[in-house]
C-alpha cells in the first residue's frame, strides 16, 4: 500500500532521546507505495496502486472480532493512530503504526489478528518518496470475512511456512490463499514501524465528499475504527500504548464538509489521489503523486490543533504544519468568508515515546510561512503558499495562486 514511511514523528523507537527518534522516523514512518506484483518497483496495475478485489472468494458477511495483538505488547514501544501526516503521506494516513522497541531488523514476531486467509502479499524494495533501493519489505492482506479485511505493511521477513507453500512469495509476492489462525506467526519486524489497519468493506466513510477521487487506493474509504474490533482486556492493553487519547481513539481521516474549507483537496489537473498524469506509486527526491495533495484538518494527536499538510511547499517538498492560534476554524470557512489567512508554524508534537507519551516541541514555534485560501463554488479552492513569510507580510493572492478541487 503503499503506504509509505518517511516521518518526522518517529522511527523504531529505541528508548533514546525522543528528538533523535523523530529524526530517524524519516526512514520508517511515511511508508512506501507498492507494486501489485513483483520485487522492487514492480509493475503498477492501471491507476490503482493496490488491489480493489479484496472480497473475491470471501465467505461470510459477519464483522469478525480481532482476538490477538499484531505484536507481543512487551515488544511494542508505542502505537500511533490513523490520521497523521508525514512526508509523502500528505492527506491523513489510513493506518496505525505499531513501533517496536530497540532491536535489529527481523527481531520481533508479527501475528495474524484473527482466523482468516492471507490472500495477497506484495513486495517492495524501494523507498517510495525518494526512489532509492532498500531491503525488501512485505505488505500482507488478510481476508477474515467479506466485511472484515486486515493488513500489515513494512513486514521485514515472511514466515517460512508461507514460503514453503508459495516459494516465490519472498521475492515476487503472491496471490492465492494461505489459511492462518489467530496468533499464528506470519512474519517478523524490526528497526521500523509495523503498519496495520482493519478495513470494513461494508463501510464508506462519509467524510470524503467524492470517494471516487481515491480509486488509486480503494481501501482508504473503508478505513474502520481499529480498536473497536478488540474485546477487553486486550483492547485496553493496546490502548495503553496509543498516543491519541481523544475520541475516536483510533483516529480519523475523513474531514470533508460540503462547501467548507476543512478536508482534503487536490490540485486541478492531478487526477485526485492518483496524482498528475503519468504519476506512479514511486516518487523522486520527495516529489511524486502526492505533490498535488492538500489537507486541512485537526491534529491526529490533539484535535484541538489545526493542521495544514501540503504536497509541495518550499522547494516542492511535502510539509505539515500547525497554525498560529489554531484559528480560524476551517470547518467554519465557506464561500461567504472570502480570503482567509493561516500562519504556518512548526508542529507542536514531533514524536512519540514509550507507552504513547507524546514528545512535544518546547519553546516558541518558528513561523515557516503563510497560506491563503478562498473557498469557491463547486467544491473548488483558491490556494497560495508563501514560504518564510509571516501573516503580516502577506496581503493577498498573486498571479501564482492555484486552484484545488475535490
């Protein structure tokens, strides 16, 4: 699934100074886009960078409870919710992160969370944001029923039982059926995060005004509340390591409101989430399909904070910010509001420590720039960014203003 891993928030938490962890996270947090089949870059299938046929051959329509943690909780340093942004993840991220404690690659076992079938394994040998080669990682999709699908990404090693049945799985991935039971080891993880989520195929999130814009990642609109699939006491044991304390504790990714500023936007001519014509799942120099993405939403850790995440800010790089004073509230901004101005500042939280403790950036938050927005009719948005300029230095749009849509 991409899903990437390049973050400013955390990497393989090693119990060292949290700021260092946040820097290391650039390697492990953002995630990587996946080819449908094949090692390395592989081949992308049409415009979709993932499978939209996860229900093929499924049985039963029930909601399946998860009865086993994806990792031994003693191996887990912290858990982060859905809804973060980082690097190539410009819009709120549709999966959680389980961060292992200090240790080398392949150190910790990864387990099936419920009975079901592994139906797809994808390989990745490239950093999605930069295009650079890296050791092979695996994205594993599990079908528990026609309703309940779970997945893992960034798994560093497949269990030998899978390779014995599908000999090419470790190098080329697989599509087929490999039955697993809850608690069965299916792989290993280490030195970076484990991505996971539950997708409810009967659910379409209401906070995406036009779900068709996300065809490049068809699972995204089915993202469900992860922790609701667990029963006590396991639910509370995992939540104790979760960095988000506000409801919904699993996080939130869909913020669109018709006619309002809040939510996800895409630069005109960039084909929604898929990116500009010719875009693939892999970028170069941190520029790629995500460069035309824009998100205005509430912080995943502290939803009292307003966040703005931009696919191409200074030097065309993706960047996420808080805003000075957390106002105006983007959910109140409409066509009648005219031009609105946000001063962009360093994000308050820059990492997560053991057991979900947030690492706060102390001291004054430096101004990184200013953003101007004007909501237009027809779910369009006039946008202009001014890197390195304070709000007082910006008086209005210039000829460089762009139009975004959703």
